[in-house]
């Protein structure tokens, strides 16, 4: 597995997988999540789902398995992968079950509630999204991506003045030099997304 790491980090994905596959043959429960992570990062969501579903069915798997950087529970990658292939309800179920397994809200990761809220928005469950984003803001108000989806919620519930306020705050967060960045390649938000939404509702 360690031999595969430098290949992945340098963009030699196929070569890295060839090596990592041998490690998985020897010890699948230890290495499946690492391969799933790289499938996710390279937008191969079906293969990510395959590996993670296989992993969580293994009797010796750990319920809490983190991404290589330690910032996100692997179940969030599974949920987002389902959402990316169009199974948003399944993605929400996976992520909500993960959050519900925490002993308390303070056990949540840095962007856990953001991801759940984002999927609620994509599923047009705006009331639930608003409730979840309030929890995300209690963890941090400095994650710029949240402002985009929160602004969409306020638009949908016809609170346009609040949406404008949120988009403006989000643009400020994006323009901050040391802003917190989205480290995952799916569901990325850009400052132009907020600017476009702000311009659209300003013209109404």
C-alpha cells in the first residue's frame, strides 16, 4: 500500500492502483477504503461505492473509518458518491445515519452538517437543509461553500433579502486569502456561483 502512495500523489493513478490492488488481495479490510478514496477523488463514484459497500459488510471493518487526511468519515464519501450517480435519497440516508451514530452533535466533523444540508438542497428539502445549516454555522461560520447553498435555501423560501445578505457574506469568505477550502473534487462551489446568484436576485 505504501508503495502506491507516491504514484497517486503524482497523478499516476493506474500505476498506483496496480500496486494497491495487490495489497487489497492480501488484506482487503485494511486497504479497501484507501482505494475507495482515490476512486472518489477521480470521480469514479460507482467503484467508490463498490469498495465501500464491500468494506462495511466485512465483519472486521471499523464503523468509523476516516479519509487519509483524517478530516472526513468515509461514509460521507459513500453518501456523496450515491448522490453523484443520482441516488440522492440513498446518499442522504447514508450520511444521516452516520451523523445519528454520533453520541452528540459536537462529535460531528468540520463539514459534516454542510454536506448533509447540501444534499437536502439538491433534494429540494429546504426546511431540513435550513435546520442542518444552522448546526453547521455553530461549528464554523468560515466555510465559504455553505453560504452558497444556504443562499439557495433562502431564495426557495422567498426570503430574498436574507439570500442577498448570505451571498454577500459568502463572497467575502471566498475572497479571504486564507479561507477554508473544499478539499474534495465533487460539489465544489466557486465565488462566481455566489456572484451569479446575487446578480440574478438583485435584478428581480
